[in-house]
C-alpha cells in the first residue's frame, strides 16, 4: 500500500456520493468519514434524472481515476455510499421521488451504481446521511438523541435515537419540511393560511420571496450587492446582507424563524432530544438566524422542556452529506 495512504486508512477506502437538487459531489474517503479526495459540480436539474446520472457517473469515474493515478491500487474503492435528495426505500435502494428534479420516481439507484461501477452500494436519503455525519463527526457527538434539519433547496430531517439512525418503516423519517405550519408571509398567500415548512422556509422559497419585492431600499447592503436588482438575490447574497444588518433581510428572518421555530418546537416537544442540529446552505447565515430561532423555539416548546435542549449549527458544512455517505457505505 502507498505510504501516504497507509498512514490514513487501515482498510480499503470507499466512495461517498451526494445527489442534491443544486449540488453533486463524489469523494474517496475512509469508513470513519475522512475525505481524501473530493470533486463537486453544480447539478443541472433541467437535464432530468438521466442527465444527473450522467454527471454522477463522470464525477465518480474521475475521482477513481485521479486517486488511482496518485495512490495506485491502494485507492481501489470497496463500496459506494450515496445520499440522495429525496425519499428512498432504504431496503432496496430505490428512489421514490425528487422534489427538485424530474424522472427519479421508483428508480433502482442502488442497482444502477452496482452495475455501473461493479462494487456494492447503499443508498440513503441525503438528510439521513447528513444527520448521521453530524451525529458521528460533528455537532451531535456525545448526544444520545439528536434531530437534524437541513435548510437548503428543500428542507429535510434525520432522527437519531439512542445512537441509532431511525428510519421509520424503511422509507425515511424526520421529514420536517413536509409538515404544515401557519403561513406568516403577507400578501399573495393570504388564501393559504397553512403550508409546508419547505414551501415557506427553504432557501429557494426565501430567494423567491425576496426577488418578488417591489423595491430594494437604496443604500442598503442588499441594494449594494445586487445594484438594486431583485433577480440577483441568491442564498450567499442573503447571508452576507444579514451579517451586514440589512433591514429587509432581517425582517424576512423574523418571519422565517417564527415559522421554523414553531416546527422545531413541535419536534422537540414530541422527541425531546438533547440536541437539534441545523445545517444546509441557509443555516450558514450564522448568529442572525440562530439567535432568532432559539428565541422562537423557546417560546413555543413544551414549557417543562425549556432550557433542556440545544439548537446548534451543523459543523461539517458543504461536505456533510458526503461524510455521511462514507460512514454508511456497505
């Protein structure tokens, strides 16, 4: 075995794959979640599921080729773990649906990986993979019971009870984004007093809301970053504007955290975990988000549970799904 690789792994490495609505990643790493080499691409949802599979096949092949060129046979992967952006039948590795990309209905993704790369594969929901990564290697370390929620292009969740990834009847669990809460957005949605958390609070939903504003206040941080053009508003722009104290963005955060706080308080009231970990691109907004979120949850949670849980930002950031996929590889 190559000495450089031998010092980091005691067994053949594995491949970890993320299939998201906006991002695709493939990495060679160890079974304890250490990434040795990773490649990332923007997903092209307009190409449908077939186009995404072509991107993934290319990404995984490149990871194998590039690590093989450096480490030789020592980099030959033993298996593949996959975090897929949608509900999955974990027993068969079949994707049930994607809420961002067309064409994933009842697709045998595990079989596709095994036939394409000739090694064993395991397919899990991406939020389950991310939650397991945070539990083992991130903000959940040391907890017995943890709930994870990612806020990205969609909103998903994962539940770990007494050190076990809870998967319901095998089709997933912790789908916080598909629970219903009061709609606190003003104006056009007055005819929908309740809606899904994902429809109201996901990164895409927030971007869409801010792009619909009639006018960005001149001189504001958001105006400076977008030159006053709402169509230039993106997740990273929103995060920076929040950090810079933009009034319009902070008003948006007040509504978002009130809605998210109610959803999270309901989950904590039912499961009472020691830790509730929030990840995803939107969650990287930092203190402006988390200060408001903690206050909202404390307001709505079952009173005897107040002060007996933590709400923490995820630690593994953009690689969290891949780390979970490496940990879950067969």
